[in-house]
């Protein structure tokens, strides 16, 4: 037990204290060959995408009430910025097309940053769920400066790319999808970027296929798929590190 995380796999209980991985509810020791020491990269055998999504769906259903609340917040933010975007676009359209496009990009960037931070909040819930804990929405909103930085970086990349062309936004997921998760798990800030890229490119056939599906799932269901996507991403990170996940 500690007042702060002592490394990968440590989890925070409702008493505010941090505990080692083996004391997590529902702890399961990694099967032989299923993982590697923390920080060593992806396991040799890999993780089946179907298994990952099934696990994510089950964890989503187990805490569906809390996930729906977080989803409602995300949708509320998206609607707010959509209304703002329409209002400003109408004003800009009567002037110069450059102003119209520039305004759209600025709104897209700001909206992306806010959504990136919300995805860190979602990832905190995913970290709790994969550790076998009941999702505490209040704890999810206790963001550190690193959480804000990581969320802003992901959101900035997504906002800029998606504002240029919606399909470009997938690139942010392919390479930076693990950023909100790494920040939620380890309180990482800027350093989450390099680790996310390493995880994604180190096992591109698996990680990038997953994030491609995650981007689709997140968008097609009006962001209701975001918890499923980031539950699956958290599951992958822990498997790649050889850390336990709760059943």
C-alpha cells in the first residue's frame, strides 16, 4: 500500500491508497508466454482482436450506468461545439471563405482538445474497470496536469486532422490512441506520445487494426462506442506489458 503509484499495474482503491497489481480484485496471473515485464513491449504471441473487443464489451455492460453518464457528458460537449461551429460558420460565410475555413479549423481544434481530455476521463474509468473496481465517476474527473496535457495533445492532433478532412482523424487514433490510456494508467503527460507510437508501430498488424476499428466504433455510434474502444485499448496495454486484467 502506498500514497502514490509505485509503477505499472498499481491501482487506486476507494480509500485513495495505491495497491500492487497482485492485490487487485479479480487478479489473474498472466499465463506463460502471455506477457512480458512492464515496459518491455508487446508479448510474442499477441492478443486476438475479437477477444479484446469481447472483453471490452463485457466490461462496458458490467458498468453500463456509469458509462452512459460519461457518454452523455461527451455528447453534451460535442453538441455544444456543433452549435457554436454552426453559429460562427454562418457569420463567417457572409465574409471570406478563408475566414470561414479558419474559423472551422479553430473550432475543430478547441473541440478536439476538450474531447481529448474527456477521453482521458473515459480511460480512467477503463483503468478502474480492468482492475476489477467499480467505476467511480468522481475519481475519473480528478485530473492531474499530466492528464490534461496528454488529453490536449491527443485532442489537438485529432482536432487538426479531422478539421482538414474527417477521414484524417483516424491517423490520430492509429498512432496516438494509447495516449489517453497511458496517462490514465501511469499519470503520463508528453511522454505518453512516444510510448503510444511505440506500442502502435511495434505491433502494427494488431494495434493499428484495433484502433482503426475503435475509430469506427467511436464515431458510428455517436461516441457511445468510446468506452468500448478505450476499454479495449486499456486491455491491450496491460496485455502488452504482461500486467493482470480483471475478469
